[in-house]
């Protein structure tokens, strides 16, 4: 069973293709320590323990800083790094998968170093459990650890980091920023909704905001996939036929599907059906049934429960890896992310959704799954791990700015839920929503990066300029980089606007595109 507990595929902190702070002009670093690093140990109180402090010398990776490790009951660990030369700001970054990552992982070290080089105090947390000791979602057996994962750890990390900064420099941060993708994106929305005064600017990338519905829908989809498998060998054919129909729907055939909702793709109608024996150039009735299930809306009790999967992620990236591999479709003997996450949710968080008796084998567990009864049995967890409240009035009143992005070809988290959440906020908050909240959709981008789209961009600098200079981002310049070479640039536009080709010049040059309504 252990292999199904692994937090597969997604690190989620920040994709290697994102480039936060790349375009930001680092201000004068005038903040200096007012006390010694070791003096922070005396801040230990009934709420938290300052476990250790250490001055870390300048390296090629990061400048000199004070490393502080903090512990909060029952199992919450926090890491704060305070640069000797400070820009007066806090930068906190999020987690991926089921969280619980070590602070020594490459991604976490890189994220902290990026902030430190720009003079930020950096902060991060394991959300209250260790992925090594409690793999997958097994930590959720401890209710407090589940609550810490859901929201408590985020607020405590932000508050504690500000306390450390105020004590160390003699003044707290002038501005505070948060950034995360995937689970980290969900955390960003949680902060805006639950703790609106914690941050002045938040970036929520590919947020798994409807966690409960996402995991239940994965169980439903994999139930169909296990009954009627679609072989990996047919992914190239599926991708070709999807793109043959949908690529040019936006008026430009460029290897990207600008907005998959504008392509009326139906497997039963648009894919060749095997009339006799199975073949490499057709799909059997059972395969079509599964594909119809995945692309179609998830229905429960006769009502739409979760949006069906948009087309676009079937395609292979520059490395020849199809977006669906390791997600909907298992990679060899390794369970895909949909299996792993869906099973972990049912096994450890909401076993009541399966009558309280969950098989060790996810295939057997999913076989018993009933999409009509499971949502009601998992309802209590929606309040803990979902981030779906569209009322962001307190965050707006605080003066906060929220920038969200999502890849239209994300194979792990459904991009439609990001769009639908933004539209819910717009309906709740009115037309002035764009004054503080903007969504940027990235055609062709996989989960938090990669894919065939222009997935390398610096959203962080745009957020800082928005908060500190009132320069609201109208477009974000993005690039597709293959083997270190820029092969295409495009603007990312404020939803619902899209990048429109001007009619002349290279389609690989952003200068030949403008942001306009579809």
C-alpha cells in the first residue's frame, strides 16, 4: 500500500520554469540587524519554541543570513531566514502535494535563496507534519495536523516570521508577500480568504482550491479508467485528433489551444471508433466510454458536481512526455497522480465516503465509490481544506492584491475550477474586482509550468509593482524555453482577454500579439 501514499508528480512550490523576481529592481538594502542572531532564542514562549539560530555565511547560492528554526505544537515546523542586508519585506512561499516537505529539498532551498538575494526575509513551513514519517495524507489521522495542513500553519508561519523580523531588525516588514503553486496556490487563496491582513500581495498559481471535489472526482474518473482502460499507446493518436480539431479554433494554428472551452470536442463524435478488432488507429467502445467520462462534467444526485476535463493536456512536451502520463494514465507500474491523490483522500481524510472501510488496493476502493453519496459524507472536510469563498472584501479592504495564474493544459488540477472561482468572485465583488484580483490563463502550460505553452514568466515582479507602485498588470510577457533557448514569446493577458495575433510577423514573437477580448 505504501506506494499509493507517495506525493507523486507535483512538488508544487514553484516550477523550475517560473522565474520569480527576475525582472525586479532590488532596492537599497538598508535594514540591518539590531540584535545578534542568537538573541532570537530568547523569544521562546508558551506559543512557540525557537529551536535553533545560526548565522549562515555568504555562498554562491545566498547572501549572509540568520537561519531560525521554530517549533509549534503538535508538530509544526517553521523556517525563517533573515538576511543581514534587508529590503524591509517578507516573502513566504508555499508547499506542494500533501506538504510535509523537508526544508532541505532543492526546491525549498532555491525559493529561499531567490528571496534572500533580493533582500527579503523568507519564511516557509512543513504545515505540521513530515512527509517522510507520515507519507501521503496519512497525517490526517491526527485532526490537529489536518487543521494545520488546511490553514493554521499558514497564519502562524506568517505571524511568527513577522515577530522574528521585528525583533531582529527593530522593525517589522513594511510589505509582506506570499507565492505558491498547486497546493501552494490553494494556500495563497486560503490566506486571502481566512487571514486577509497577513499579506499585501499574493500569487496563487494553479491552485487546488476545490480540494474535496477534485479528489472525489479523481476517484470517479479513475473508477471509469480502471474498468475501461485507455492505453498509453493511444495518447499520441488522441492528442493529434484533439489538436487537429481544436488548435485553430482561436483563429491561429500554432500548436496551442487558446481556450479549450471554445472547442466542442466530443470523443464519441470526433474520435474514430473501432468497428471490429481493436487497432492502433481507432478507439474501442469501452475506451470511448472512459474518455466521455473524463471530458464530461461530473454529475452527483443529478446535478453538476465538478467540471469535466478540458482538452489540451494530451499533447507531448519537448521531451516527448504526454501531459496525461503519470496523471490520468499510470506510468508503468507506478500509480498516476489521480490514483494516488484520490485514494489518499478517501483512505485518510474521508473514509466515510466509502462507508468507513477502505481497501488497501485503490482499484478495489474506487470500485466501491459512489459519486452520488460520497460528496455529502465528505462535506465536513470542505471547510478545512477547500479555499472557495468568493467574498474577498476583507482582503480588498486591507489593500491586498491577488494574482492568480493557471495553465489551460494542466493535467493535474482542472483549470476550469480556477476560471470558475474567479468568475464567482467577480459576481460577488462586482466589476471593480480587477482593481485587486486578476487572473492570467496560460495556453498550453502543464501543471505549474512545462508543456507546449509559454510557461516561463515573472509574475512576482508584476505583483510587487502592483502593490507598491499601483501598476496593475495588463499583460505579462512569457516565453517558451527549450533546452535553454527561447523558441517563442507571448503575452499572458488578464482574463477574459486573450493574446490576439495582429496578422503579420512571426507567431513566435510577442510583439505581434495584443491582448483583446476573445
